[in-house]
C-alpha cells in the first residue's frame, strides 16, 4: 500500500505544495488526482463533480515528456485546440485567431523566437516554459505539476519558480505542485502538505501493519496573492520551517502519532479509519 | 605537438585516410578477382566460372541496351522493373498493414488480446515454406510473389511498430487526454504521426528479407525478374550474367535504403534531431 486514507481538498486559487521523502507516494497521489492511476478505493472531485480518466478539467506539467515531440513549439501550444476539432479546423479563421493568441502567450513567456523549433531542440528550461504555456492555454480548472523544475539547474530553476508565481497570480491559478525539494515547496506554496510513511498509530508496531503514507503536516505558508522575493530563502524563519518539516515528515526515526499530526491549514481535515481509532485487541 | 595515431589503437583519428581505408577491402576484392580470372583464362581459354571484367561489361552492355530477339524487350530493364514492382508492392502493403496492426495492438488491450497470439503464431511460420502453397493457391502470377514478400515482412514490421508504440511514454497519452483529445484522437492523431518515421526505418530493415523472398520466388516461378534471370543464367553457367546481376541487386538495395533514409530526415526533422541527440 502506497497511500493510506488520504483526505485532501484544494481550494481554488491555492498553490498547494506536496512534499515527502522519496517513494512516499507524492507522484502516485498526483496521478490519482489526474486519473492516470486508479485508486483501490476512493474518488476524486473537481468542483463537486466526480472525475475518473484524464480530461480537460485537470492540466498536467511533467518533469519530462510533456511536449509532443513531433510538433513544433507553436503546434504544441495549439495541440489541445487542434485535437478537439477536426483536421480541417486549421483552415478556419478561428484557428488563425487562436494561433495569434498562442503567439502572444509565447511572447509573454519569452520564447516566441523558438516558436517553430521542435522540443528536442530546446533547453530544459525552455521545454518547461512551453509545457506550462501549453497546459495553461487550455485553461484547466486545476494545474497539476509533477516535479516540473527538478531537472533544471539552480539559476534556471529559480527563474522558473518566480515565473510560475507571476502566472499563478496573474491567472489566479489553482496549482497542485509535487516536489521532493523542501525549499522549493516552502518558497512556492501557499500551503504545504507533507506526505510521509513515518508515523505511528493505534494499529501497533507489528511490521505486518501495512502503513501507507498519510498527510502528516498541513500548514499555511503565506497569504495567497503575496509573492515573496527569493531572498526570503535566506531568512532564519524560512530555515526553521524547512527543519520543522524535515523532522516531522522526512526523518524515519522521528514518528509522530496520528492523533497529534499538525494540521493547521484552515481547510484541512483528517479522519481516522475504524482500525486506527479502535485498535483490534 | 601531440599527433594522434592514424590507424592503430583506440585513440586513432583516421580523418582524411578514412576514404582510403574504406576503399581498401573493395580494391583487394576486385584486384584478387581480376588476377584470378586472368590466370584461369590463361590456363583454359573457354573458362566460364571466372569471366573477366571485359566479358562481364560486354554482356551487361548487351543486356542493358540491345532488344532481346526472343522477348522483344531490353532484358535488364524489364527484369529490374518487374522485380522492383513486386518488391515495392509487397513491402508497401506489409508496411500499411503492419502499421495498423502494430499501433492498434499497442494502444488497445482488447485488440491486443485478440490478435497478438494469432500474429505470434503466424510469424513463426517460415515464409519460404509457404512458397508451394502460394503457388498452388494463387497461381504462378504476380499475386503469389507479392504475397510471399508481404508475408515475409509484415510480421517483422508489425512487431517493430508494436514495440515502438509501447515505448512511447504513457505521459504522452495522458497529456493528450488532458488537452481534450478523444481516445481515437490520442491513437490516430498523437501516437500514429509519431510512429510514421519509425515505420520507415522498420521498412528499411525489412527490405533485406524482402529481397530474399523476391529472388527466391522468382527463381522458382517467374518468366522475368532479376531472380529469374540469375536462375536461368545458372542453368547455362553464364557467370558473366550472374556476377553483374548480383552487383546490380546490391546497388538497387543500397539506393532504396538511401532514399528511405533521406526521406525520413527530410519529412521528419524532429525524428532525426531526436536521434542525433541521444
């Protein structure tokens, strides 16, 4: 079992950052929300509607493979609109209007000069910029991001983080951001959710108890809409927060008890299964 | 200043000598043959096994320019057109069907469950063992030869396309779905276009065995074609026909391969640049 009884809701316009030690199921959680994986039990809702398979309501930016290799940058951005119309749509005026809109978007993202290149010809940072433009161009209700900046070098990465924050504020995005990098999560998120398999509960210490990851921390980071400069990463408070999360979520020797999980986020709520609250004797 | 070795060792940089080195085995082969044939002819003047280059050139000139009295045609070109027609026809049908089967098998589990075991079964049949069946069932005309080439190449192509499609990351499918594509849209408008250049390289590989089946079929039942001419020449021990014909077939194969390779990089620049990167 990878995930254990996850109960999580993401309010609109939040940038929820999910962290956790490697192998804890962050990406599994994201794939379940996306519909790429099916959970053994449970459901996913977007604005109250149950969703199953991947569809337009949830956009995705992967670490790799987000772009279709046989299309140019511009065609990739237009891919969604083209796939939703017939092959003859490209001859219509509507298409030309969309194309101009896509070019505007690429210009704003600073990659207009690469519009006619293929993904294989782009650098890592450029690819991810295009991938984000491609996803946002469809106006999904929620944007899922699976370690989108993890393969980038540090300076490109910081640029991309700031750019994402700008986009988030400008378009009032709802973002679900998975990363293994605590610093990135604390810098980007308005809310930090820590998933971890390291906790104890009333099921006892028997190794046969299959303990999947749970949400062990859920804290607000800053008020939505306020973007911190990167220099915030140098402050003592930022460092303390990182240490705090690291201890409670990443340290296998330090295990919180389920009932004492720190769930300070106003919308978070967490339920125990019958097994956990009434252990079998 | 450091000068790297020209030829020997793992640090060798042949550079300019590359062409000379590449030509060397050819030169040795040709020179060895020339010496052998001259020596044999010196011993026995009507030697047939090792015709001299002059004899071969004369014969080929005759076959390529003069109208044959019996057939009323220029033999080399009639043979070439007949053989290439059969070859391309068989491989083209095999490519089309292999593409459809491979992509659908990889993308639709239901389709895969239905056809994968059957295709595996068929692919194990040695195509040459089918020659007799094909000749009896389809007659000695063009259909049986094209069918043999089709049967000999379609499964290799299907398997290659199937594996190539499976190797496309699942993320591409999910991505296309989140962009609003339908299931059929994903398969035929996102996956299929990415596979076409791969089909061209699968065809390049399959052409090797296609030639094998073509020549085999023509040797057994045909009245024209490069393979027929070779088997006819074998009966008359006309080695001055056989050697140039083999060389001509090699040249045709090389040309087809080059055309397909150029076509791939011209039509699908993203595929080539993707390859050169890895």
